[in-house]
C-alpha cells in the first residue's frame, strides 16, 4: 500500500510541476504566450489552470500525509538498529550503559 501511495505521490508531483509551468507568469516568460487580443480566453484558461493546480496540490498534500501516517505505524513496530543487531549477533561487544 505504501509503495502505491509513493507512486501516486510521484505522479502528482510531476503533474503539479507541469501545471505550474504552464501557468502564465507575471512576466510571461513561461506562460502560454497569449496576446492581449485573446485576453478573455487566456483568463478562462488561467482560472482553469489555477483551480486544477489547487486540486492537484491538495491531493499531493493528502497523499503525503497518508504516506507519513502509514510509515509511522510501521515504525512503531520496529526496533532500533542496535537492538536488531544485538538479536542477530549476540556475541558482539556490549555497548556501555550511560550513568
């Protein structure tokens, strides 16, 4: 389940980057390059891209939170690296206890 969410999160990140780059910037450098003659259609495209960007961003954040929640549940069941190593090799030198 976690690997599926990570894959979805990567796809959402790529789509989010593409949609942000398609938006018209203030300087018009990476925008759609629409002239003032086509201002009304540029505005409708701009509002669509803005709404689409906010939806994709919200899905990205929700997916990221879900990944953290799933990972956190798995981390509670595991031990530290030192405890795992001691169980596998009991002949290792012991770590001095702190006072």
